[in-house]
C-alpha cells in the first residue's frame, strides 16, 4: 500500500481549504483499500477540512505540532489538541521549518516523541541542501538527521512512522530529483531505520516516501522503485484534479505490486 500526503502549507484560506477537501472527497472512491491518502491543511482550517471530508477515506493531517505538552507557548498548537481534533498524522521537521524558524534536531526529536504519545503518525522530513549535496555529504546528512530524531526511541504498540526524503534544494523548484537518485537515499534511510530499530520494525512499521516537486506526470517513475513507499506532495496537492490523479497513479502502482504491504 502506498502513502500519498498533501501538504497545503499556508496557501489557502479556510473557505478555500474546505472547498478543496470537498472536491477531493467527491472525486475519490468511497473506499481506498490500496492507498492511504492524507491532506494537511493549516491549523486554522483543520476543523473545517475535517467536516468537509465527511466520511471520505482521506485522513486528516497537520503540518506541525508543539514539542511541549501544554503551557505558556503563545501561537503553538499541542499534540493533544490535534489528537482531539481527529488528526491522525503530523509533518515534523519540514525543510521550511528547519530553515525559516531554525528548528534543530533536538526540537524535532521532541516533536516526534510528542506525536507518538498521542498516537499520531510522525512524518519526519529529512534531506540535504544544495551545498551539502555538492560536497558529497548527502548520505551523511540524511543518516544524521534520521539518527538524531529517532535513535534510542521505541515505537509504541501499533505505532507507525513515516520518513519523507525531501532534498531541500528541489523544494518549490518545479524540478524533481531523478527517481533512481532518490531511490538511493531511500535505501540509506531504510538501512538506518533497521539499525535504529530492528529489521522487523523498520520493514513493517516504517515507510519511506519521497517529497520534492512531485506531480501527476512524474509520480509513476518514483513509485516504480519498490523502495519508495509513497509521496509527500506540495503544490500539486492544491488542485483537486491533480491530487486525485496522483492518488490514482499510486493505486495503479500498488496494483502492479510496487507498493509495500
């Protein structure tokens, strides 16, 4: 089963987000046994999007959460608030959070722990900058980020984890990494997960997906690589027709046996 996650970032009003959710829900089948689909609106739109999705199989996700349980953290949103809203999945350590608000590995690790505590699936984002890539540090950077966030942690019973490989230098560029090149990073991440946890935990309860200028025209190339379990979609998730085409491509890829069970 492949995973498709739409990250709407700060692109839509609440009304626009609710309408997009309605359009996606109306277009997709009432059941999606062969692909797990999530949309991640802004905090302000979560409740409206949840209502708009109705009984759709599309899962509600969030773009971030606070590293603390509760307290005097003006402007933050806690894991328990998100869980109370019905959020099932939360993006953590996105490159835009790392760069714009300077989130470091320690903070990101705390957020992963908080998400797991409230039975939400963390989507841990990792990836290298252009400079790091040019210096041949891609693999080192990706492995370090995975280990810093996860080493020493235990997944709770039935807990799941998603790692999103998103090379920072392609985010928003409109140009994706070569799929075979992306697959290499996925292998590195998968092997690191097997070392951090166990092979059984890594293979059965962890998924590794690709993010970075994914669209309906290139998704099949990525999902043709068995090591790539799905996609984190940015700009293309803002169009109901584009996003549902991506979902259908993931379903087709899964039917061909490329997806992880």
